[in-house]
């Protein structure tokens, strides 16, 4: 399973993977089972597979960092506009 996840992360865009319910189920299984991987195997592979979407963040749609920052900036501007209208 670990090798399959590593291969999928190399071959596919993480955003596309995050949209797949099958991928999310696989990530949940991996999170639960990765503790059983032998230490020698982890050392040879460089640690656990880095899965960008964890079980804890499943409900939240993953967005690139720049897109998140732009969205936050737009929300701040909208709140400022609303305050200005309230004062008028």
C-alpha cells in the first residue's frame, strides 16, 4: 500500500487525487496502518509517504496556498467594505 501511494503521488496531481473518494479512503487506511511499517523499510524509503490530505482535513477542500491567501484577502476586503457601509 505504501509503495502504491508513493507512486500515485509521483504520477498524479494532489488536487486531483483529493477529489477522489477512493483516494481519500485509501489515505485513511494508510494513516491507520502506517505504524506497522518496519523501521528498516521506512529508513530505506526516507520515512512515511507524504500524503498532502490527511484524515483530519478531509472535510475542508484542499487549495493551493496562494489560492487560500487570495481568498483570505478577498474576505478581509469584503469585511472592510461592509464596515464602511455600516458607518454611512
